[in-house]
C-alpha cells in the first residue's frame, strides 16, 4: 500500500463503539490514507451481538471488496457474526475484483479462512479499526501500530524482523504458508465447505477466555477432522484469560512431531503484532521465533 490509498471499514461481526470507530478513522487518516466507512457499519438489530442484519453486513463487505478504488478492507471489531456472512457473499464477483487486503482478527478468522479458500489471497491478521489496540483513548498501542504499518507499507525503515515467542513446546525448524487464527472459529468451521486444512502449512492458533478443557475439546475436534494432517509446524500466539493452556497444548499438539513455538505476541493480547496469513513463514525454535509472515515484501514475490 501507499499513502493516499483508500481503505474501507466494515462491521462483519459485532457492533462497534461509535467513538472508537471515529478514533480509528482518524488514526488511519493520520497515515495519509483515505478512509470510507460502510453504510451499515453502525447498524443495530434485535440480536445485539451483531452489527446489523446479515444481508447488510455482507453487502458492506462485498461492496468494499469489489470497489476498484479500495486497496484494503479493515474490519471494525470481532465478537461474533462473520461466519453468518459466508453463504451470502458473491464469491465470483469478489474473485473478479482482484487482490486487495483484508485486515482483522478474532471472529474475522472465519473470513481469513474463507478468503484463502475462495479467493486465494493473503490476508492480514492484525488490529481492527475500532479495537482498543488501534483506537484506544490515549493512542494506538505503539508496538502494534508500528507492526501494522510495517505490514501494510513495508518501508525499508519499518519492516520488522522475526517475532519472538517465550517458549518452545517441540524443537525444530519448519517452513510453510501460515494459516489459521482463532482456535474457536477454526473449530466451528469443521464440517463446512471452508473446513480448515493445515496440510503443508504452519498452523497459527490463539484464543481468549477459554478454559483449558475447552481448548482440549477444540483441538481434539480439529485433530479428528484431519485439519492437522500434514502440518509442518505450529505457531501459538496469545492465550489471554485461558488459565494455563500449555499442558493441554503440549499434550494435544506434541504427538504431531512437528516444531511448536509458543507465546508469540499475536492474537488478543497487547501488543498485537500483525501477521500475514497465506504467505511463507519460518519457525525456528532455536530463536523461538516466527519469521517471514510478518514481512510485507513477501507478498510481491
């Protein structure tokens, strides 16, 4: 991306706070970007955990993606609801619109996974326009803000090196396209046409507010569905308010016999580093790091 590019903001999941959305717009404009907001971004409906009715949320997302003036589409926030849009999108029209960038995390994992399957484009797992990380009252979280700019603009001065975790569950080195996101959403897509598969890939996983037994259940579901068949390595992000998830993560993922690095600052914690899904990444447990998928120049190759 370049300064003066146009980005769109849409609400495919939960309803955003209007004040935080305004701050998010202002901060993206401060990067020199032109910002347009979806017509239904602040809609409400009787199901108060959704930002407007499904058809309106899907229409905003599709209109933004298909607008030739728009280079990137930012999601407002997570919560729940993105998966409800997948059957409502005209994938042929969106495929014809060409490559651009989708940015979001948490519930947006449903879109990351479907966009990879339907459109074959890399997407950016990163902070959202009306999130506390980007739109907090005192300003964006500095490390997250710098990481987002490096991922979007990729200037020589701002491109970051590997992002380090804090522990190794299984040693080794692995290369592969990075895929995944929020564990709860990935498990929920089992049995759908967008069921995740990590064959030949590095699986990235994170979650929030889940007890270890629930993490066990979701990992078991993915394992039994064959999602981890042929996986090359596993990168584990933040597990905020999940108790101690590492015994179950080691128990369920260790037998796969692939490198597992953990504690990466990617997910629901702060800082929230931006990571490209759908691009080549490298796990190196000697440095306890994931590299490559954080660097925008890979997208041009």
